[in-house]
C-alpha cells in the first residue's frame, strides 16, 4: 500500500466520478418532482457528514484497509466475517451498476446487441484497468473529469441558446411542503450515491501523506453534489416536472431537445458518452474495493483474483433480475434497507469501538504512570 500513492486531485476526481456515475443517468430523488434538486443538496450535506465517519476511521488507521481495521477492532473472527460481508456488498454494487450501464448502452447505442455481450465488454475494460493499477485510474480520471466538465459547460450553453429553458417549471418551490423532500432524501438521494462512498474506505490508504482524508472527501462530496443538483435543476426547467419524473433517462431526454437551426443537432450522443464514462469509473471503484478486500481476507494476490471476480460480477449482473422493472424494485428495497447498514450503521459502530479502545488505552497509560 505504501508504494501506491494518489494525490489529492486524483482522489477527488475518482470520488466525483464515482459520485456522479449512474446518478447522472437515473437522477436520485425524482419522487420529489421539481424539488429533487433541493433533496440532492440536502443529501450532499448529510453525505459530507457521513464521509467524516469514514475519514475519521482512516485517521485512526491511516495505513490499513477497512477490512484490516475491522479485524483490529472486532477481533480476527468477527472482523473477517464483516470483511466478507463487505466483499459481497462491493460486488453487488458493482454488478448492479454494470447492469445499469449495459441497459443504457443496449438501449441507446447498440440496440441489436445482447445485454450480456455489452456487459462482457464493459467488465473486460474494468479488469484491464484493474491490472494497470489504481494510480493509472487516478491519472486517467483526472483528465477525463476535466474533459467531461468542459463538455458539460458547452452543453449548457447550447441548452440556453436553444431557448428550451423555462424557469417557471421550478415554481413554486416546496409546493407540497418539506416532508416529501425529506422522505426522498432518506429513501433515495442519500444512499445513492453518498452512502456508497463507504467504498473509498478501501482506497483512502493510497492517499499521499500530507493530505487530510476528511478534507479531500468532503470537498469531493460537496462539489459532486452541487453538480448533480445543477443537472437535476436543468432537467426540471427544460423537461417540466411530469416528463422529468417519467423519463427513463432525464439527462438524455433533456440533451436530445437541443436544436439550433440546422447547425447543431443530435447532441444526445455527448450525453450518452458522458454517462458511460461516469458509470465506468463507478463500476471500477466497486470492483477494485471487492478485489482488494478479498486479497486481504483470502490472503491471495489481487492479480489472481482479477479474472474470477470479474466473472462473478458479470454473472451476478446478468442473473440479478428477470427484467427492468424487477431490477428497479430490487434497487429501491436495497437502497432503503440494506445500504444504510453498510454505509451508516457498521462504519459508526467501528468508529465508536475505535474511540472506546483509544479511551481505554489512554486510561491505562494514566494508571501506569
């Protein structure tokens, strides 16, 4: 771990790409309608507080992976069992996002290509980047994030020039009160994507010494949340509340409306490319976390786990649901009841145990002196 180092800019880039992956495609919190952008802002604030827990654990164990300090805090047996559960959690998250991306590509660009083939190509690319290493992913992520932000800026200018922006679509704000917004924050907007950031507990040990994990993580969460909220607001003012809630891919529906005379048309290709890049990095981070966790638990070199874990993720992706509606229903259940356990309850439990052990050690030193 000491030889692998990522600087703050690269870590923030990976975090933002992870945070915006699939979120740009599905837009969490759409049940809040035209107030979804508010729900995302609130969730980003709570997500920043949640990341402080992960950052605090990293500060207590700066050179250890999450699976390693699980065993330090809970004992070898209980810690190993918890680490194994996190391996399953990371694999499920990656497999789910792989399926989401495969459905998007098969629906928008490769309509006559089976979903399995699309997912094979995607996971193959993920495995290749895993072989190159997290440092390569960090440098590539920094460059691609800069490119995607430029494309996003240019797209927003085209949207303004197209004359399809109607600010009246967001008024009145909080028309039905704040309760529906808070309900959406808990059920949708917080766990996706901010609860999933627990995955970076497996990557923070690669952060170069001298950078504070809390500062890096909170910066990434708030910047990504601001971008996601702005994208959501743009969707609402362009599409209107009804279309925004019903659209399968609101971002792509919005971009497809861009048309300036006969000169600029079919800009939605840029949107599809952008979403695929974001999704790729999210799948990669989940996959990386699962492989590194298994390397620690199974005591096997991660190079030997790249292929079998890629196959596990691929098969899980294909078999996890019979159809799109079942896929969505399962996702809603998991986000509401399973993700909070791994993203909130267990990390805070580990943090409390860490504080208790630190307090006991301090008392012992005082008694000894």
